[in-house]
C-alpha cells in the first residue's frame, strides 16, 4: 500500500469513527432506537453531501450550509423526522425540499421507492450528482414542493424539509391511507413546530404537534 492509499484509508476511517460517534451521542442518547434508521445513518456518509470546506464539521450536532442560502439539517432532527413517518422496506416515500440529497439517501437505505422535489435547479443538479457518485439511482423533480409529486403518489410517508405557513392540501391528498407526513409549520416569525399528519381515511386526517424546530421557509414556485 502506497502513501496515497494509506492516506485515503486514514480519511475514510476518520469519517467512519465520526459517524459512529454521531450515532451514539446525537441519536441513541436522545432516544432514536429504530435499528433501520440507525443503520441508514451508519451507511450514508454525511460529509459527501456538504461543501468540502465544511467537511470537517459534517458530523457535528448542527445544520451546515450547502449553498443557495440552504442547509443540510441537524442529524438528530432528520432521524427524529424519519422515526415519526415509520419507514418500512416496501414503502414509497417523498421528501419535499431535498436540497443536497442527504435525506433521500438515508430513506433509500430503507424504502423501496424514494422521490424528491426541490425548487432550486442548482440544488437539483447538486443532489443528483451527490447521489449518483454514491451509487443511488433516485428521481428528483425540479418543481414546486408545496404541490408534491402527484404522478408518483400515493406516498406511505412524506418528509418536508422546509417550514410552511400551513399544511399544503396537495401534500395531504398525496398520502396513502395510513400514510404519515411530518412537516415544520411556522405560526410566527422564528417560531416553528413539527407537525405529524396521518391520513386515516379518504378525507380524514389526524394531526399532532411535536417539537419546536428551525428550518428554512417552504416557498411556492421554482427557480
């Protein structure tokens, strides 16, 4: 093994150890105990989804900028949102506001079908490249996230990675019966709360308020 190979292996091991510490300290200690989700975090290299200048911070307990005034979310919040939609192997899942593609990769480690919607074309290109480089073959639509992706519905689970002023009707209607959506809702400036929506019938939904959070806004249209 030459010096370059030794150096590359050392870097991979450093990131592997950082992922394990993230799982132990940020996820398990806060109550994340779904084995499928923990294994997904173990398999997906978060550092590959952030700009190189921030890779040394990739496994820290906070969001990181990815460009276009957008962020990759705090690992614990992602895991918490994933647990609330209860992903299973035969599920069809959607992420709204897919950004750099990290959450899509985590979901793809569990579910059979995973789709993303992102309003910024530059982030669509970034996420497609990130995912392709890591061997994920996923569909990401450049479109208005508030309208979801009706052609791919119904979804067993929807994660919305941006804060809306209210729950978009289009997204509710794209849930399968028994499907779950978790979405940050912004009632006032700088006051957001995660909301879990479960479709119980044709036009019936159960809604439950969860933890306070901080996300970028969910905007209509596309760029």
